[in-house]
C-alpha cells in the first residue's frame, strides 16, 4: 500500500483550537497553572458522545478549556505553525483553518486584532512549511444572528486577503438556520464562499435548510443527507463538496463505527467528499488518520483514496496553479510502485 502521508491532499475542515497538538495543550496549561480535566490528560483522547445536549455540553466544555490556554500572540503563532507543520507532514498542500474570532477577542484586544494576528501567523506558517493556507471566519449557532452579521462584516474586510469563506458551526440543534441568512448574504456580497455546518447532529432536514437559506458552496459534515434520497440528490445537483470527518463522526456518536460513515454512498451519488480531521485535539486523529480509517474499515483502495484527495483539492479554494500541480502529483502518487 502507498504511503497516505505522501498523497497530496487539501484539508478543508479544521477548527482553530481543535488543531492544537495535545503536547502543546499540556505544556501551555502547566506554564500558567491551568488545571486540565483527566479527559484532556491521562484519559486523552476523551470518550465523547454528543447525540444529546449533555454530551455536546461536555464536548464544548473540553474545547473551551483547551482554548483557555491560548493567552499570548506567541501561543497563537505556535498553534498555527504546528498545525501547518503537521498538515504538511501528512501531505496537505492546502489547508483552510476555521476560526470564530469572538471566542478569543477578550484576550487579544478585539475581533479585528485577533483576526489580523491569525492572518499574520497563517502567512508566516505558509511560507515556513511550504503549504498553502487560508482562513474561514465562522459564526456560532448558539449566539444571536446579529453576532453572525458582525462576523460576516469582519470577514468581508479580509476577502481576498487571506479569508476565503464564512461558516456557521457549533450545535446545529440550536438556532434557526434561516435566521443566519442575512449574515451569509453579507459575506457572499464581499465575494466570500458559504461554508456552513449541517447534517451532523441533525438529519437531512438540517442539510435541506442549509441549501434553502444559506446558499452553500460547501457543507461542513453533511453526511446525514444520505438518509433522504431527495436531499442527497439535491446536494449532488448543486455540485457541492461535503467536508466529511470520520473520526469526529464516530467519536461524537453520529455513527457507531467507521464502517458506517457513508463515504462510498456519497461518492456513488456524485457528491464530492473532502476528508477532514475537525478537531484532532479532541478526537485523536489528524488528516492522514481519516484516510487510514477508510482504508482499514471500508477497504478503500489506493485508487479510491486518490479520488478522495482529488475531490478535496477540487473542493478547495486554493489558487488554480497550486491545485493543478497537486492534482498531477496525485496521479503520480497512484502511478508509483507501492513499494
């Protein structure tokens, strides 16, 4: 079998704090006397299940604890650099990292200051590790839609300057999708791509609502669309790429096993699939681990893994020349002797 780490690919679903190395979390917590729960130390990776509100609250609490160790610009720079280094080592030639600046604003001045810090770190990390990178500004379903509009205006200021898209994350059982439509309209007018989450904790109706109200260019997760043939067909007709995160799906209880994650069903329906690690800090597996899971659990061949890599590149907002070069490199990976 060919090395998955050498397969050129794009990483399109990676959350900011969730990209942190576990060792970095522990080191920064020790530095500042932050007491980490056992689930983030000796019991790591934590046992999670988010199919009910209590389980999601526990997941979010662990995420917030991890975020609390980021206290200085150097901490942010370290996180971004290590995420870029890890992705580059696993074959990613293009990474889109998603961040909600409002979650960090109180420690770093304001949402504008924090956004500019992240963008500066991304530019520096991209040059250091030879990997293309961009930022997706994400709004939060659990907050008021007016907050999403504020973030959409913020993201719009940086369209074409490192920010490629606008997202909507957190517990999709909270908030009405339609109420975020105006925020996404603001972002689209600025030329940003629409990248909301949907179809993870809720079923196909969640995906249908995203299609109707947010005019997505990609959908974070979206896997539950397979439960309704009409919604699955609509996703395929729209030519959308879904950011599928197998480790996250299993860890949070969306599916009980890797065998159940419906990647082949999506591909056979003509839907683009871009594998992503989501929050490797909490789920334990990074980008290559998603490909390895499908190889091990669903007998994905190297040809199928190569097609997944191609779909991730086609679904990305990487520059055309980078995408063209990477697609040729995928073909070369598949043509090479596995030995």
